[in-house]
């Protein structure tokens, strides 16, 4: 096993524990925004997509990268925006400006 | 930018993701937490763009613009009832991106003529499998939820066996690929098989179980990102992918527990019916019918009320008029709260979002464990558009498919008021004893019409 793989596995295992610790504190009230928000974070594949699309290694590789960039950007932008839209609706007191119903 | 600085910037982005998720633990900090997560993403993207490896920016910018525009439109246009499909579609795109990156990386390695290490050779097929199953499975789940496809389970003989065979074939193809990585077509076979597997593993799952599937796909999309991180040895991908992976798994467990089902049972048993609902039972039993006027009189005399909303409420688009009634009653000095079962909506936490959209303050949205002991001291439990989650058969009837599922104790309230279109059973197809109880008032009709009538009377 290479050193980089061992390093990757270590990060994976530690991140699992952090994930369990952090996520289990999220109340059911916010589980939908949690899903859409964490979903946006998983769009981090965008980082890999950007390199694939911009490296200039062959036409096919570049175009696969381009589609990956589009997919991941939808994931990231759509995820964060829709989460924000939902979280904006959570008020302690009923707001007078009957929140936006776009 | 040099690689040390890049590594630290990625680390900083990972920290922001964790902090952002942590702030989701309270509705007061949640919105800021989401912004912090987005900031982490922005940092990760900007740092990546300064990478020396990138020589051409035209396609990147074009891709970012197109993707962002689509994401923006989706996020603005989607209705709150359509949120499960939205999350499904977004999951799918994340998975799809992982597949594409994995294949592009394989091509790059080939063109570089490097002797690729064994780890990368194993993680590429793995990433293709998870990414493709996530992409296809999520799209199928979204199509089911949107009603483009039937919500009923699609079953055929030897379904489990063929799925297992396909998975085994993928493993064998992976072994052959590792032995000779020049055989690119093996990867194509893996993608094709994973596509089929994505379809065949989701179609046998019934519409009512979609919350579990969406949560599970959420988890897969995270794992897909993490495996891509393994291929690229990129820590920010591994960390954030893993966080999402655990989040999805935790939510999947919560959903399964709330339905008293094992994950295996949800995925393979083919339980559930179409959204149109099964036909009413043949046996004729009498229930006492009441009008909104009768209900208004009871409510007028009550001091404490707990409302149990189900997805039928959202189908009837009655959440706004319901909240109007709650505000009216609260203004009259009555204690009114909502009791929300974990599977009340179509995805984890869905009902809370629907009620928040209708302007319900979040401090009266109570989860099942918080409020279940309060029903016995409550004058009226109002059940609107919910059925299985209040069915006492879950407590007593051993042969019932609902048996063992945690339910809301509405039958402990002094009076139970049920707003329902008909006596049709719920998703589980189980008749509900609650409707025939002595302290139960049935108000039949469309929830929106009934509640609108009720509000008018109460406001007088």
C-alpha cells in the first residue's frame, strides 16, 4: 500500500468520526436543509472537474471535464442557494412580511 | 500558487465546511452556517483555479457559467413540496461529476504513460461504480417522486439475484482492469453495468420509501466525492465527501427507525403502493361524521391543541390556511403546537420546511419525542392528512405491517379530530382503528376547504 493511500484512508476514517459528531447534533427540524446543504458540499468534486477541464490533455478528457464542471456547478450553486432559501423561512415569531413565495 | 499554500487553503476550506455544518445545529445560526459552507467552497474553487496544471480557462468559465445558471434557476423555481426531487437531482449531478472526473483522470494517466499505482487502479473503477449508480439512481428516484414514473414498486423475477450478478461482474471486470490497465473498454463496461444497476436497484422501491432512498443517495454522492479524492489524493475532497457520506447514512438510519424497517427491507422488499392510494376497504363500518361547524364549536371550548400534519396537508395546499387558523387560535390565548413525525413528509425534515414556508414559527414545531407525552393533557389532537403515523395498530396488532413503528399518541388526547378525504387506508394499506374510536370526530372533505370554513367560523 502506498503512503498516499494510507494517508487518504486516515483522513477518511477521522472525517467519519467528525461527521457523526457534527451531524447527529442537527435537529430533525433542519434535516431537509441539512441534506441540501451537505449535498452542495459534496459538489466539491468541482475541484477535480476544474483540473480535468483545464489541463489540456486530449480532447475527450477536456470535454468530459467540461461536462463534469457543469454538473458539479449545478450541484454546488443549486444546493447552497436552495438551502439558503429554505433557512430564510425559519422564524421564531410569525413574520409580518409573509416570507417570499417564489 | 505553490503547493504548500494550496494544501493549507484546502485545509481551511475543510474547516469551514465542518464549522458550517456545526452551525446547522440551531435554526438561529443555520443560515450563517450555510453561507460559511459556501465560502469554503469558494475558497476551494479559487485556489484550484490558480493551479499551475490548468492551462486553458475558456471551457472552465463556460462550464461554470452554464452550471451556475442552471443551479440558480432550479433553486429559485423549485416549490417546497418538490424539495425531495430537487435534492435527488442535485445528488445525481454530484455523482455524475465524480464518474466523469474519474474517467478523465484515467485518460490523463494513460497519456502520461506513468506506471499507475495499484490504489489508483482500484479506486477508478470504484469511483465509476458509485458515481454512476448515484447519478442514475437519483434520477430514477426523482422521476418517481415527480410522478414521471410510477411510484409503485416495479418487481420482476430474480431481481435481487440479477443485481448481485451485475455487482459481481463489476468486481471481476475491476480485477481484469487492474491486471491490464490499458483495456479502457473494461471501464466502459463497468459504467454500462453501473447504469443498469442504478435503475434496477431503485425501481423495486415503493414511493412511500423514497425518503430513505433520497437519504441513501445523499450518502452515495458523498462517497462518490470521497473516492474521487482517493484517486486525486486530495484531502478536501475526501473530508467533505466523507462528511456528506456520514450525514446521509445517519439520516437513512433515522428514517428506517421511524418506519421500524431495516434498510434491507426498504431496499429489497418492494413494499408500498402508488400515490393514487389503494381502493377503500370493502367492509362497511360506521363512523360519526361531523361538519366544520361542529369542529369549530369544540375548538372554541378547548385550551390546548396539538396539530398532526401529514403529507396530505401539502397535497391539498392547505398549510397556509392551517397556519392562519393556528395564528387566530394563538391570539385567542390557546396553546397550539404542531407534532411532527419523522416521516411526515417526503424526505427527512420535509414537513418542517413546508410549515415554515407557511410562516409557522419554528418553536411550535415539535418532534415526536418532545411532544408524545403531552397528548394525554391535551384537549384536541387535530390530524390533518396523516394516517399511518397515528395508527394504533402499530402498537397492538402484531400481524400489521405497521407493527412496531413509533406513532404519535393522538388517541391519548381528550378529543381526536381527523380531517380526511375518505376512509381510504394509508401507504401501508392498513385500516385505522383511530377513525372508529369513541372520542374521534371525523370531518370529511378536502383539507383546504374544511380548514377555510373552520377559519371563517372561528374568526367571527
